[in-house]
C-alpha cells in the first residue's frame, strides 16, 4: 500500500520563491575589486535571477543547455546559481585557476553555449573561447547587465522541472587524467542543502540569524552548497569577491559580523599566522565556526585557533562527487564535557556522515573492515547526493563498486564512534616494506612544530623498502630547523620506520587550483625518473 503524500518535486525554483517570500529584506553583500562593499537584498537578487532565466530564453537556449560561469564570488554569481537552473538550464562553473587548455577541453566536453565572465577574467577567456562551442559571452560589468535590463523578470514562469533533471555541473581538478564532469540534479542539490542545514552534531546548525561568508570559490564544487544553504534559511550572505588574502578576509569578518565561514586549510593557516602576529587587532567575537575541508586540517591549527583566539574550527570532508559535503566533525553531546585535548582529537578527524549518507571502508580484496580506528582501507560512500557516474565518460565505471558504492580513493580508518580518519589518498599513501605510512599524519605532525609553516610528505623510491617518506617543509619567517631536529620532533609520536630520511626545505609548496598540495609536482622536483635510492639530507 502506497502513502498518500503529494508528489512534490524537489527543484530549485522553490528556493527562489521561499527567499522572496520570507527573506526579501536580508542582505547579500559583495566586496568589489576596489575593496568597497556593494549591498543588495534577497528580493532584488531573486528578481534578477528570474530576469536571467528569461534572458537566457531570449538567447535561444533550450531546456538542459549548459551556461558556464567564469567568475569570482559575488552577487552576480549568486544570481547565476539560482537563475540558471530555475530557468531549466544547467549551471557550469569553470575553474578560473586552470590552464586555458584544460578550460577549453572542459567547456567543449560540457557543451557550454553561454559564458558569464568577470571583466577582469576576459583575457583568460580569450585564450580558449575560440576552441569551444560557446556562442554568447556575457561580461558581468556590462553586457550581462544590459541583457538583464532588456527583459521583464515577471515574465518568468516556473518550468515545472522534474527533480531528476540536471541543475549544475562541476569538473574534477584532473590531477589524474582528464577532468571529469559531475552532474548534480535538482533533487540531489535540494537534499544536500537540507543535509548541510541539519542540526548538530551532523550538520552545521546554521540559522536565519547567521552571517555566512564562503571563502571557498564559487567555481569549485558548487561552493560547498553555501549559496543554496543561505538562500534556503535566509542567512545574510557576504561574498569576498577576488579578495581572498588573510587580511582582507579578517577585515570582512569583522565589518560584517560574520558567524560562519568555510575554506581549505591553506586559507586558515594564513589567517592563523596573521592573527598570531597581530593579537587583538580584529574583533571576531561573533564567529561561531570555520568549516575547513578540501584536505585534512592539521590538529595543531585547530588547537591554535581555539586556544589562542577562541575560534572554533569545524572539520568537514567531501569531494566534487559528493556535492560536496558528506561529513562534519561537530562533537556529539557525550563529548561536550571531555577534556580539551580529547575534543581536539575528535575535531581533527573528518567527522560523521550527514544524514542519508552511508560509509564503509574495504580492503583491496573487497572485504569490509571493522571500525576499530586502525584497519586501513578505501572509503566507499553512497547516498542521494553522491554521483552515480561521470558525464559522458563511460571509461570511469571502475570508480563504482558492483553494488553501486562510489570508491573515493581516500585511505581511511573508521573510529569506533563512526568518525572518518583519513590517512591518505590512495595515490599518495606510502607503502614501505609491505606496510602503509600515512603522509597526512606526518604532515599534520610536522605542522605542529613552531618553526614549520607548511609541510607535504611524498613517497620516494627505495631499493630495500620499495618506498620511503620525503618531507618538503616551508619554514616560518625568521625560524630555523634542521632535518635532525624535525626527525627528533616526530620520533615520540611515530614508529622509527615511519620517520622520513629526507627533509627538503623549500620556499613554497606547489598547490592545486583549489589550494591542495600538488604532490605530483613535488615528485617531479625530488624524484627524477633515474633517481638512486634516497639518502639522508638536511
């Protein structure tokens, strides 16, 4: 016997209507290139989003056509997040930090017909647009505005979409092979938004009274869902524009009374360093939490924010393929009275899955491993906002198990309380003498050293042990350290065979377009094809 509930489609136009009806007066703030602040409201933003949907129809676009964006974080990009899918089209965010050749491939593979681009990024667009099917270029500061002013927003009609129709797409970074397209549906986006909005300890517990500033770029992984989350609950939104340096962000946090923010660990390491150097300069008393994701956050960084500045870091985990937030490390109630060091241990993990998301870890033979905090295997995941395949890329079917779970490529152990403990990426884990060494654990331990600003650990060939760890480290300004000192610093926490033989002191660790360590480039720097077995260096 079936239930007698309405067949209500989970589509983004419902967010548009809700924001207009209940949050129309709330602010959306953008920091402009000249660092001034532009203010608008949800009511005006929703009107412009509807105008964008109508305008795209006047350009001849059909349902399902892809509309690209090449933009920083600002209110016009927010309009694209809502207006493009609400018109029945597919939002496709282009990563402005990729090489023009990659952008040409991605825009062509996706079949983009229109691109919305910041004026400052037009020179980048010109390097690849003629190699794509893009027919219309809308420059945010001029032709985009002209097009919106030429149509009547009230002409918009809900296209009555099926919830399984595509709403947005985002391509993986392509660190292994060609970038691959992840195609989000209206249903997956709505459920992901509800999951992230869920109360503590699994979701963030963000409310209408909060002020959200997403540092995570809107061109990466659906901006971690923040434009949709804020629109659904009616939070004030602050977009930083192109100003992602620590001082600009701290200034925006203070000026706008930001309560929640989100970004990758490299952003927060820079902010922590500036706060340490200028104690008391910024009033961040309204800040409730900083969501950190993209890669494992060092425990020392989490403790530094809390102990020295009273700020809470909330660790999260996800991927482009998981929409992307899949877990958060909010403390469950039974740990609220635990001692501070125990709490840091848990917060430094990657958390428990959001509601409706399921996890398991399995070994190379497909055996499901126990949740004992020690057994290491590949994390697999399933749920209503997890990708079931890549767009027009049938040769990647091996990323899914026969029973439909997505193989993340993350090597993890599962804590008995259900917390994810990421040990490494499968391509980065160090296999020494038949045993696994976690590069992530070594990196996080090294970044707890007072002289170390950043550290990345890679595997180097070894004639006896197959692979051994090499640590590339960046010293803090004015600080010194030697290889022997760092090895002694690590020794109390790790088995002797885990300790790196080599330490390379570098000015900067190469990073990907989204701020993760680019270990492939480190391997090219320190592991030439004809490299002999490594020897200890300082």
